[in-house]
C-alpha cells in the first residue's frame, strides 16, 4: 500500500477530531449518529488512524459513495451494457477498455476489511469506470467534464484514460452538478450560499467550488466526525488559497458572523446548522444520508430545511433497510412540505435505486 501524497503532519487534524467529537456528543440527541453510522464511524476512525488521511479515498470513501463492482451490480450492468452496445458504432472505444489502467487496487470496505483485488476485479472495476466516464461525456450538456481530472490527493481508486485520471466520484459529482444546474435554470448563478448535510469528504463541494465560473459562492459542509475532519483536511489542501472558516465551537451566530461572511468554505457540525440565520442558504443539499436517520431526525431536518433554505436538492435510496436501527425507509417517508414546489425529479440514470429531486422551498 502506498499513498500518492505525503503532506504535512496530520497530528493536528486528529487532535481537532477529538475536539469535534467532544463538541458533537455534548449536543442534542436529535443530532447524534444512528447505530448504523456509529458503527461505521468507529471503523472509519480506525482506518484513518491505521492508513492515514493520505489513503482515505481507498478506505473511508468506500463507506460514502464509492462502489465496489461485480457483474451482478445493477449500476455496472446499466453503464457497461450501454458502453458495449455502442462499440458497433464507435469501435475505437474498445481500445479504451484494453488500455485503461487502474494499477494496484488495495482498498478497505465494510464487508471486506482489506482487499487487494484479483486481476478480474481490477479489470471489472476499470471497465465500469471507463463506461461511467463515457456515459457522463455523452450526457454533458455544459461541455465541462472532459477537462476534469480526479485529484490524486487521498490516493483514489482512479483509472488513467490517456492524459486524464477518472473515477466514480468525479463522474457522480458531475452528474449531480448538472442535475442541480439544469433544475435551477437561471437561478443557478444566483445560488451563492450552498450547504450540504452529510457532505462526506467534500466530493460535491469540490466540484461546486471548482466550477464556480466567476460566480461568488460560499460552500458550507455539515457532517459528523470523522467526515468533517476529512473534508476539512481535503479541501484545505485542494484549495489552499480559498478563505475558510474551519470548525469551531460557538453558541450564537454573532460569534462567527465576520469570519463566516468572509469565508468561501465553512465547516460545521450538524447542530450548528440550526444557528445560521433563517433563509440564509440559497441551496441545501443532501445525498444519501437521510435514510440513515431515525424518523424523528428526518422530520427535524425537513423542518430545518424549511426554515433555512430557499432550494433543496435531495438524492436518496428509493427503499432502504437499516437492520442496525431496525428501520425501513421507503421514498414516501420523506415529509416534503405542501408549500414546496417541485422543480425537477428523476430516477438517477446510473444508480437506478436512487431518486433525485430539487424543490423550491
């Protein structure tokens, strides 16, 4: 196992993690992790300590939105089937499959504590990423994706295609960006303050900051530790010149107002979202974490969204079963407010088990 980055000592980041945890546990139960995520977070912290922040895209990221693949995976069949059917019209695409290189594939997952991947697994993973990359290129309405590369920071499970380094995260984040941008229409360039609940390591925040295209934009990442620590480390190193308000404890918004107003990227624990002024968020995002909360927590967050945001983008499982918390979460469980206006909705074109929707609140 090797990391592609050997950055500065991260001991200070792990010290901040301890502070984050103490502050988080001191607040209301409504913001505490479910049993499901409490178990995963213990595992994530162990992996981060053992393998380092420099390898997080091969460890904790596989508990976020990076997927292992097999021929049985529905998302694999969706994009790979489409890619293979296109070879008759675009025979040169066969060369991309043959030359795609993932290199070594050491990683950890919830189901497999450590795995180097067989030759077949590496080839299937590379085939999936190649096909996913082509899917996004074929559906790119804004012409921006072809110039994007997966950052090497975090040692990703990425595939080299010519001069580009591509990954699942790069492709999925860009698909989310396109859906949000198209759904908002002219309002997209007036979307200056964006918060994401459950932001993980900041993959979508990275995309939104990278593709600002001259629009003044503040990004607020809201998550539990250790994800908040990982995103803080990652975006600090990806955008060292960006003004940031890194995590701190506060009880009133006035304590942070000046730093918050100047910052391009802010980091908050979940309970701190409640302290922001009402209707101060132009857009609030949640990707695949509402279903991991209790019914009471889901209702609470929808009340917060109603108070704090002008638009809300959600991407969730159509049906989720959480045995640790003895919960089943169908899509109909989400308490959308009657006065919210649906701007756009779809079944995700890659992960058909997910729906996406954007509301005007």
